[in-house]
C-alpha cells in the first residue's frame, strides 16, 4: 500500500483530546434516575370506576395478550360483563392500540416501565387502578 | 409505449397506477419477451424485485416483476399468473444477477421451482420440512399450537359477550322474581 | 511455508458484523477466495403474520422489520394502505412524517458511523455517535412515547400531535448537531487512518450498480444521482429543497463521504420542515379495525431510508386483511449479490469495513 503523508488527517483527530473537558453524556443511574417523557408508553393502568368491560381491547390486540377476567375487585355499575382486562407482558408489544380503542378511555399507559421479578408467571399483569 | 405493448402483446390490461408506476398483466408465455422489450427499447434495465401473491381461491400464484429505469424514476410492474400446483417459472438469474437470491427466497417461501437457478438452497429456514410457510394452506396458528407451549395461568379468560348475556338474563330473572314476590305480598 | 486453504465463519458472534448473520469465508492466507452469506438466525415470519391480521393490527408489526430505522417501514406501510384505500393525509401529518423520517435517517447514520468506525478500531467515534443518537431518541420518546419502535406513522396520519415546544427542541438539536458534526469530520471522516483503510477498498463499478439493482449510498457512491425523494417524491419532499450528494470512486470512502453529506442534507431538510410546519389536524377519520377493508388491488410504494430505497409491495383482496405484503429492502441484494462479489480478493481485515459501508441489516433480509 502506498503511504503518503496526510498532515491534516493525522493531526485533526488529535482534537479529540478536548473531549476530556466535556461533561459526560451518561447519568449515574441508580442515584440519578432518567425522567421519562410525558406520554411514555409504559405499563397499563385501568381506572375501574370507568371500565365498562367491553373487551374492545381484547379484540384489537393482535398478540392475544389480553384476558378478560373476573376479580374480587369492585367494578362499576356500567360494567356489563363484570370483567376487567389482564395483560400478558410476555406477549404485549406496547403498541397502545388497546388504549386507543377504549371507549371510556379508562385503559392508559403510564410512565413506569420497570418490573423486576423472579417468576415468569408474574408477566400476567393486572393494570393498576388509577386515573 | 402502452400502445406498442397493447398491440404487440394483445393485452388491454395496462394500468397507470401513479405517475411513476405502471402495471401490465400478461400471459406467462409472453412474459420474458415483454421484459426484454422493456429493457432493450425503453430503458427498464434493473430488476428491482420479484414478488409473489398466493391466490388460493383461484388456484394460482401471481408473480410480479418490478422493473425500473436506469435513473430509478419509473417502475413497471409485470404480473403473470402461474399454476399453484407444481409452480414453476424460468429463472432470470442469468440475465439479472440479483434474481438469483430473489428466486431463492421465493423458492423457500412458496416452493416455486426455478429451473436453471444454480442455488435454490434454504435461505433462512434451516431444516424446514413442512409446507412452504407463505402458501395460504400453511396455518401458523395450528403449527404454533402443535409445536410450542403456551403460558400457563391464562385459562381464566372469560368470554365477555356470553358473560354479558348471562348476567342480563340473570338480572331479568331476578327482577321478575322480585316482582312476583312483590305481587304475592 | 505454503499457504493453506482454510474456511472460517465471520459472525454471527462477531463485533464486526452488522447484526445476526454470518459470512463463510474461504481463505488462502489473508485473502478471501470465496464468501458465502448465511442468514437464518432471526426469522420471525412477519410477512406471514401480516396476512393473518387486520390492517390496523398489522401496522404495529412493520416497524420491527428493520431495527436501526423502523420509521421508513411505518411510512411505507401507511402509504401503501392509504394508496389502496384512497385516503388523503393532511399537510401537517405529512410534514410530521417527513420530520420523523429525517430524524430517523439521522439516527441511523449515527449508528452507521458507530459501526463503521468500530470496524477499523476507532471506538471513541462509536461512543460519541451512540450518545448523539440518543439525543434524537429522546425527541422520539417525547413525540411518540417510545425510543426505538415508535409505531407512530399510522394509516391516515400520525398518532399524536406534536407536544408543546417540540419544534423549538428540534431546532436546538439541529444547532447542536451542526456544530457537533464538524467534530466527527475531524476525528473520523478526515482521519488519516480511516482514509488509508477505506480508499480503494470495496470498489463497485457504475454499470454493475445499475444492472444489479443496488440502491442508496452504493449507487450514489459511484456517481449515480438516484434518490427516491427526488426521483419519485412522496409526502412533501417536492416542496423541500435539498441536494443528492454523490461521489465517483465507488469505494468505502466514497460511501462514507456520501453518508456524511447526507447527514448535512437531513439537517437542512429538518430546518425547513420546522419553519414550514403547517397548522391543522394530524389524523383523518378512518374506519375501525374490523371495518377497514382494502380493495382487490395491488401497489408498490417506496421511501428513501438511510441505506437506500426501501419498497413495499402490497396487495389487498377485498377483505379486512392484507393479502400480501412483501418487503424489498436494500439488504437482501446487498448481502448476497453484492457482498459475496465484493469480498472476493479482499483482505480478511477488510470484511467488517466493507460490510458496514453497505448498510446490511439482517432483520430485513429475513422479515
């Protein structure tokens, strides 16, 4: 291979030395937590006072991730089937189509996205009851 | 161009889909003649893709060849029907180098044979012995049910429509019962 | 000592490979005699799955076809569905789409920069590039609610309107990027060690590039001005002003220069989009997912991704399901026809270099 002196090409990369005085781009994770943006698609929440148990979410879910189940939780009077959704997070892809089709807009996605567990069966996730 | 195609190939099936996209449907026997004409006389030099659609009801595969001009501005879709059973099409790999891999892909997914193509080995499905997966008769759900395990603990799913019906009937029965009791009093 | 003929596998577990694929190399000494590409490590059957789903349901899966840049897939899918169903998207939605596509191109180019510099051992560039890509992902997170798989460009428009103050944040990022890209010139593009490695390696001739259907930087690197945004303008690209950078030598360095110039063009386009962003609705009314039916017709749509022309073939059959959707990305032809060709006679140490410059993405070969 022919070698020719490329002075600019040899010296200009040395400008990387100035990067020593730059602030780091990373954050010290457990101490400083990254703030998720508003409207982040994290875990599901379901406001039971609004949920009508229509199973639209189950119908639109292409991954078959949603089960409509009976629980001992209190359901509201408009909930005709007395069932509420439970989501299999082994299948969910967080596309949020279920929240788009929810007629009373009770099913939503929150900004929490951490679920650390020892058991795979914990993937069956009951949405938190909050507005 | 369209007139010439219509005259020479005795077809009326020429469509202008967009201002840069044309489509013609043609018999398989005249397919290569048309492709050569487009390439030699109208600058459609590049074979961009070969796609296949399975029309199981009508019993054929629709092979679509996308030809583009040298400057990549215009695309010609040439569609031809081949028989679904023992599907076969002449290879283009000697004229267009890239056709080799596209045909290999279609061979794997649909089981179409391309005589003359030297390498039709499996592409991504290693040791696949079932029906070629993109044929319509291959049922994904059935295959998955037979070969994979589903997550346990999801059996308590309730059919909400049936449940709503049942609850309504129950309510109604309760109501009439209540009324009966009331009337009895 | 006599050189022996040996066969080695480059990948799938190899930092110099652009994803889950491997190349089988027949070597004599350090020189490659024959290269065979192998894929099959992540076939997920998307094209089959899409046939089983309704149109709206299928929309969530297409972004997973290419990991580094999911948005061209979403745009293609939405455009194909709109063309078949005869929907017209509002101007604001079109501008937002262009913005998302250009941001995604920029992010993908940063990812390429990380890979390309990593392939010759300049790891600092990779660290920087990933950090700067993250700034774009932050914007995506705010706009779409997810960092990588956005699922944002929807048949009929886009799913959310811009958050408050979003355009200002894009402008801030653009100003930062314009300054920042000069640093990359200094430490990477003009770097003598990169030039010495890349100039004259992996040369593709113009005739071959045209005839064999190569796309993107491979084509532009050998002097052909081909860009879907100019040749067949989609969305609002005909209202925007930009250039198609080309080089003539057709080697790895030419492709790097083209990519670098495209990053500038992306910034230029984004600048105009921010200034021209019209007001209005972002979504038109579309039928619900059980009633969204496509006529029995087919179409072929394409967008310019960061690695070249990305096209979809879509056929409807009158039902609510898509009959057939075929992906034609740049990778299938590049990874087989082109790469197997280019590697013959190359040095073993250049494999990663050449591969990265072609923009091969295995998820899109296997769909």
